């Protein structure tokens, strides 16, 4: 993607960082490497990067703390987290720290590059397209796009960036069945991830956070088998 802002790759393992940087360069991205957490934080705050690829286990300052600080200073910066930890709890913690997506190690290069393309494409779309800033109200759930705030049953809810965008997409189409490809294209910026479990995992996490897994509450996010999902107010 020539002409796009460069990528910062924060990875301390040269055996991973150097070939990945070459692959990103072949894709048309300029790529800088940071080997420690403090170096990554300094570079991303001082530079003009279009994407931060962030290893969770950085020396000096771990990836979670780097991500939290980047998110506080640069709320729209796309962050792709790399992690050798495969427990779902670790992924959730990473997303809650502000990561937009994650890739577990060892990763397939083709999948990682697809996620990079999706994140960078989505960041361009967000920058260029005007968005509706009207508060969405489904009764027990209110989503304020301007404040990036979600309230469920009167209590503030913490959502990662991608979870917020996913819930927003569904709430903007109440009662409407939306296909998996349409969700991936709009929220992730690409359908390249259709073969991965990314969408299903994010749907699961959003359902859990808004209380759809509560046995006594009606379900908001409904799976329409063979098609996609529907949000019922």
C-alpha cells in the first residue's frame, strides 16, 4: 500500500522482527522496528505511524502497558498485538488494554498480513468517511459514538475498540440481519479474515459484556444460522 503511513513493529526477537519487517516492506509498507517497550512508546508518540504491531512480551515495559499509554495519547491509532500466550483471558486483557486485534504466535504470515491490510484499510476509511454521532438507544443499552461510551442497565461498560465498533455496527441496524462478510468489511475493513475465528470471538466477548449470557435476560445479538447476525433492541 504505497503512500500510507509507516508501520512500527515492536518486537524484541530479531528472528521474528527482521523477516516480518521484510514481508511488510514487500507489501508496500515502510516499517520501523523497536526492540523494547520504552523505545516503542517513544517512537510511536513522536512519529506518524499508521499501525503499531506490538509484541506482548517486550523488555523494559510490556506490551499491555505500552498499549494502554498509546491508547491514552493516540485513541485512533490501530494496534495489532502479537502474543505467545494462547489463553482467551490473555486475549481479552489485551483487547481491553486497547488493542484492535491480535495474532497468536506462532502465526501464519499470510494471516498476519491480511490483518495488517484490514487494520490499515479501516483506519483510512474512518479518517475519510463522516460518521453519525447520534447516540444509539436500545432501551437497556445506550451507545454514544462521540464519547465512545457504552452504558448497560445504567452502568458504564468497558469495550475494546473493535468490540465498540462491532456493537455500534449491529446497533445501527436494529432488527436487520447482516452477513458475516458485511460485518468484516465494515468493522475490520476486509473480508480476508472470513476463514478465521476473529468475528466469532469478538461476538462472544461483546455478548458476555452486554449481558447476553445472563439466563434471565433476553438476548440482543442473535445468530442467524448460515447468514450472519441480528441485533434485537
